[in-house]
C-alpha cells in the first residue's frame, strides 16, 4: 500500500492555526508520520511497537 492510499489524520494536539501539525496513518505493520504543512515530502514509518514506546515517552509515562 502506498502512502497516498492511507487514511491520514492530524494529531489531537495540533493547533487550530494550521501550523506545527503532525499527521499519522496506521497500516497493518507500521505507523506513518508526516508534516501536514508539506505533504509532498516523504513520510517516515515506524513499527507499531516503536510508535507505542514513543507515545508513552511523549506522554511522560
């Protein structure tokens, strides 16, 4: 599956001004991450376990 077929959504922490937004899309094996201000750039992908560790770290747990 290419990244254009993914269902992208913005972080719930993204501001309403349209700046500093991160979008993610979840596939079977990976979580894809991109900058919503420049979707022409290639997103990066991490495994689901790596994403879970990142989110836990970012949440302070």
